[in-house]
């Protein structure tokens, strides 16, 4: 589900039309995001471009030395492997942290989804995951990935994981959820200056940080999440990082470079 967002994204993004056959889609996207539409990635126009190609949306840098395109993808690569082999195992630290076990359905809000990797893993393991993202550009990338996943699943007669994206500030979205829609788990993976344990590459992290900045309100989001989640809040942190907002967790689950701080609410 896509929710309209009243505010425009930063002016540092423009829509780049690469495939002329996609002109109507590019024009609609630029209008929806309230950003310029161009056919040339001119750095004088913007440092970041949301490129409309023949097969997907890509976030590109106007700096030719900044690396290739960044995009959300639930079909190929690691996501494709996880989908083919059932999403992984529930004994992995992420699944243990959110409390996935047995066949019990679990509703999860990923309030800082980024490019959706962790949300996709959780959905592949049987969670019902709603991604809530405030950046309209990231929402467009995630929605495009979900569209391609649906097309792929239809072609191969595969079942779709329970995964959706909403647009909005997670603090407001969570606060205004009716009681019957409160999730069992809220999952947070806020930006951090040194992200050794992140699922994102350095290129992706630089691009996303330029797009959305730092999550300076992450500690406030944790407070809101703890007041809304029915069972627990999980915060993904680098292994040696301090607790978010100096709020000590009930327990922590560790992997090689990452720590999941778990705030139990039951």
C-alpha cells in the first residue's frame, strides 16, 4: 500500500529518463515527487538521479567516480537465493531477535527499511512485514522492487511473501495506528556513522546517506516504537556501538559484526 506524502523530497534529486519508451512513467514519477525531469545526468541540476530504465528504477550519482547504480531488488542476487531456498533459517540472529518461531504468524513494522533487505528476509521467513519509509525516493525504489517481484512470481507461479511499503514518518504512522493494527514487532535499523555490520555496501550507504541524511531522531523513534509494539522492539546496531538513545535493552543477540538490541514489552 502506498500512502500519499504531503511534502516534497529534497531538491537534490531529479528524475532521469533513460529509456524513451518509459516517458509517461518518468513524467508521472517526477510530478509525484515534485522534482525535475531530465534526459542528461547534469551535476549542476542535482547530485542524485532517479533513473527510469527499461527494467527498473535506479538511484545514481552525478559523480562518475561514485560507483554504479543503487536499486532495491527482491528477485536476483541474495534475495533471489533466499526466495528460492525459503528465506533462510529461523535460527539466524535476525529471526531470533524478532521472535520468529514455529508457524505462528508475526506482524512486523520495519520503520527504517532502507532498500528492504532485512524486511524481505523477515517476510521470506513467514513474517507479515510492513515497511514504513519517509523518503519518497526510497518508497519509489521499494515499490518498484515489489512490482518486479510480483511480475516474477506470477511468471513462475510462486507465492509472494507478505511484504508492503507505506510512505510517511514512522513516528506519526505508528502513533496513529488503531489498536487492532498495532504490530507485534517494530524493527529499527537507523543510520550509524560506522556501519561495519550493515547489509548495505559502502556505495549504497554513501548514496542513501546523501539522500536521506542521518537518522538524528532515531532515539525518539525508539520511544514511540516501545509505546506501540505489542511484543518487542528490535534495534540493529554495529556490534560495539552504544545502545540507541542510551536506552538499555532487555537482551541482545550478537552476530559477527552486528548486535540486535531487543526491548521486550510483554
